[in-house]
C-alpha cells in the first residue's frame, strides 16, 4: 500500500488521498491501475522526446 501511494505521489500528487475514510477504496483503485503506472515511464519518455523535438 505504501509503495502504491508513493508511486502515485510521484505524478504531481493528482491521486493522493487526503480523506482517510476513502483511502482504502483509493488504494484498491490504485492497485487496478498498477499496470498503467508501470507503462508511464515509457510514455513519459516518448512525450519528452516529442516535446524536445518540437521545441528544437
């Protein structure tokens, strides 16, 4: 659970839980999104590559 929250924190804290009563549900949702988050680094690399190409 800590690992999932830490991974979510890395993405601008968009999915970070502030209400403790909803934390369990959110952790379950984060678990379902694990595969998606696993793909994010490559997606970020592709985006940054496109961004640098466009900026150059």
